[in-house]
């Protein structure tokens, strides 16, 4: 039997070998043992303090090796036991401990002092790994496999999620004929009907800080553990918690079953189907209003990243949220721990109309936070067998449903809400030759957006965004409730001040965008190399791929930052350009019935369809969509539609009518001088509300890098059309007969 001193010594050495802090609790049999244990610990501490360590400092081949003597000044419970390093004439390669691989996004956060180095970096890395593990199994199997004991996620991987070179490294032995059971080889031969949004599983040695040069290729120690446990141990070895070599592998192996049969499934395993559950719905409560019964109603804006569709949920009241919470608690009791606002006892006898604006705003924010946290429960919350039931309650509450198609395909179905989607406002059918490339681009963009959606679920990022949004909202509320506004009963703001405040919001969005692009670029590239996006046609410098990355990150960042500040930005711009928009409203109403000849459109370029497809894109895409980046894309789409429609109509209708005048055998291409009158005509027909404020919004909020290219050119045309209408004198134009009888 070991003595107490040997036990304490072994415990001290075990704790010293650990790379992370540990707490030791010693339970003594009797009070008399206290002095004996303390005496032993003091003696061990004295021995460690007096121990002299000889270390060798390595240098290059041209320098000599010098030996220095240092004294260890810490206890053996916190300092690893010293080892004498032999002196050799030949330089040896330095062997470092593997340690934990910190995610690049966590490093980017710490470099900007948004989180602390060390523990918080590790916490962000672990959270991202949890999100990725859950998403990978969800997207691959449309379900979760949970342990019956604690409802934790069990391994269930797909061969399509593994990088090919790393995947092949496990089968280089010709004697091995059996295959790891939870790699789906049969399914890997078919292309999935959806786009995965997780990076491929790759060899962690390639991303190790020291380059991983001295680490061997994946090894299967079948004598110590099963083949399946060895594979999972190697996959997860790069994220070991202790930082030591081997500790993470041992825990990974212990976390998984030892037999092939148990690795596939156990009788008590719980399979949670997630078919029809939307993977990324972002919702915001934009504002509140009083109905005809003086009840406070909430306007809920929703965006489904999978389908790219935005809509407004049915009008909801406080009691609706309360009923939803009660129904969810019966399914998952942990939802009751999420903060939820109360009306207070006084509202049982008084009207909600008498509440202050500050009280309503606080309740709106609490209800929004509750709704968003419940939606994120699949990624952040405790897993349980009733996840799908909770999701059905939530999706019904916001007015959406999932229509199942063939195989794993599904589509979003809305009841009667206003829904906007880029595929719904009159975009023409793509060329069959370019359809695979267009589909690959669309799916890759939405996959990146779902990845970024999960980034904003990180507590550190969520807190960063919420603090900025709250600060910007409080500034507007303080100005709206100021003495000048109360006296004039109208919120007024200077154009210069409005521009500066909106630019601050734009700068914050730019910084978040660059943070994500820098920290997650490797993951984005890994996602793009999947076979699901093999049809993507890229340039030699990968400019198409990088533009898709930037566009996807920008759009999701605007969803998370711009949308909650939409009312704030509207108050700045709408009130600052109120007079200009009122003038534009009257002029556009007077010009709505004018013909194409009134706008000096050349005869050979007048459309027989009155450019209705272009006007629809401007009306739906620019006027009704929410995000500035989507509005800008709609401006570009409308401009391209003008050229395509003009070319099609000239080829379909080569003959000329009386109104077209003389027959032209060769029609010249549409130039810049011919394009602007057509664009002005479509601008008027679109009947966009508050065009002056909208023009400033596009100029201030859009990605600065896009302003130097195609988007910047067509946005300048949008400004030119607005300026032309604003400077137009309707009285002089009515008397100018040359506009009608032009040669």
C-alpha cells in the first residue's frame, strides 16, 4: 500500500503535468491528519524550490551552445517537473507540446481586444466546434443521434464531410478490408440536394502553429482501442483541453464506444428527426404600435437564410408571446430560464397606451431577445428529443412552414405575409448553359451566410453587436425625447449630422465584415472546395469566389446590425430629406402617365412592354426589400434588364410600326446616352417611396469596395435619374412641343 507522501507526490506531479488550472479537493479521514498533510506539502515545496535545473539554449549551426542555471521559484503543484536536457554536438529539432489549436476567428477577436487571450480564445474555439458538430450532423443526416443517458450528441459522420486526402489516409493499409461504420460511403456517391455550410474535416496537423512537421500521419492503435475510437480520437486530438500530448486522445477514445456495433447505434440511442426545421431564421421586432383597442402590437421581421426570403410575421401581442412561452416550457423546461418581461400589476387596471416610450422599448427588446434565443436553441441550448416540436411552435408563431419535396429537398411556405425574395421580383430565366454555375454561386453564398449566422450566436459577438445597437438606439431616443422635439412636436435633424451618424453605423458594419473575412477565410475556402460547388466557374485568381465570400458576409452582417437599427437610420435620413422627398412625390405623380417619347427615349429603343420588367425590379427589389446590399443588387439587375430586354425586343420585333417611324435595318447598341432616359422612365414607373432618403442610404451604407466597380456605376445612374427629376420644371416641359414631335 502506498504511503501518504507517495500519494501526495504523485498527485502533485499529475497536476504539474497538466497545462490547464486544476482544483484539488482532499478529504481527510480525521482532524489529526491535517498537520501531517500540511507538513508533507511544505517539505515537497521546499524540495522543489531548492532544485536546480540545467537548461540548454539552442541556436543556429554557426553559434555555440551555452548552458545556464536557473532556479525554479514555484511549487511542484503548479510547475512541471524539470528534466535534464543532454548536450549534443548535433542540433536537435525542438519538440513542442501540441496544445490546443485556437480558431483563427478567436485570434482575430483577441487581436482587436474584443476578448482576452487564453481562456476566452479557447472558449470561443470550443463554442464554434459545438456549432460545427451539430450543424454537420444536422445537414448530413437531417437528424441528431443523442445518448439516452445525458442527451449528448454522438458521432455520426459522413464521408463527404472529410477532406479527400485526410479521408484516404485511413485506408492506406491493403490488409484492412473493413470500413469505419459511421462513414456513409453509399451516400457519398450522390450529390446532396442542399449545400453544406461547415468546413471539411481535415488533418489538424496542417493547421498546428508549429506546422505539424514532426507529427506522424494518422495512426490506428487498434491494440489499445477500436478502429472507430482511433479515428474519432485523431479527428478531435487537435482540440484537447489539457494541451498535453495524448490527454485529448485518451478522452476522445473514452467518449466513444469500444465496439463496432455500439459505434453504429445502441438500443437506447435517441434519434431526433429535424426534417422541416429551418436551419437559420433571423428575426427582429422592428417596432410597436397601438391597435384600435389601445393594445400594444409588435411588428416582427423575419429572414430565412436557406431560401433568401424575408417576410413580416402576423401581428403579435404580449399575450401571444406569453402563450408561446407556456407552450414551449411544457416541451422544454429550460426555456423557462430565459428572461421574459412582465406587464406589471398596474396594467390590469390601466391601458397600455399610457405606458412610456422607454417602457415599451424595453419590453420590445426583451421579447426580441427571448424569441432569438429560443430560435438559436438548436445550436446553443441543451439537446433533447423534442427539438422538432419546439421548432414547429416557433415557425408557426412567425408564420412560416416547410413544404417537403422529393428526397431531402424542402421549401419555405408562408401564409399571408408580405414576402420579398430576389427570385420573386421578375428576374429572367438564366441560360441553361450557365444554370449550374448560377446554382453553385447561389448555394455557396447561402452556405457562407449560414456559417456567419452561427458566428453571431457566439456570446462575445452577440454582446458586441447588442452594445452597439443599444447605444445607437438610445442616442436617437434621447434626441427624440429632447426639449426641442417636444416643443416643436416634430423630430428634426441636420443633414450633416444625419450623414455622420449613419456613417458611424456603416463603419461598424465594415469592421465586423473585415473581422469575419480575416478570421474565417480558411473555413470559407474549405467550404467552397466541397464537391457540392464543383460547378462554380472561377477565375485563376479566385476573384469570383472571394467576391461571393464578401457579398455573403456583408449581407448577413447587415441582417444582424442594420436591421435592428433600421428605424434609427430611417429617422435620420427620412427627416433630413423630408422636403426633397415631398417634392419628388408630387413630380413623380405628375410624370406617371407620360409616354416614353416624353423622356426623349430614341425611337429604335422604345419598348413595346413599357419596360415593365425593369420597373418591377426597381419597385420590389429597391423599394420593398430591407437590406441596403440587396437594394443595390436590384439597381444593378434593373440596369442589366434594360440592355437584355432591348436586345430581345429588337430581335423579336424587327419590323417597324407607324409610331416607330422609318424602318432601321441595323439598330445600334444601347449606349450611355440612350440608357439614362430609359432608366429615368423606369424610375418614375416604379413609384419608389422616399427616393431621396433611399439614395442617401445606398450611398452611405453599401460596401465601399463595391463602389468602384459595376455597382458604383449603376448607383451613379440611380442618382442621376433622381437629380434629373428633382431639377425638372414641369411647367416648361409641358409647353415644350419638341419633346412630342421630335424628328
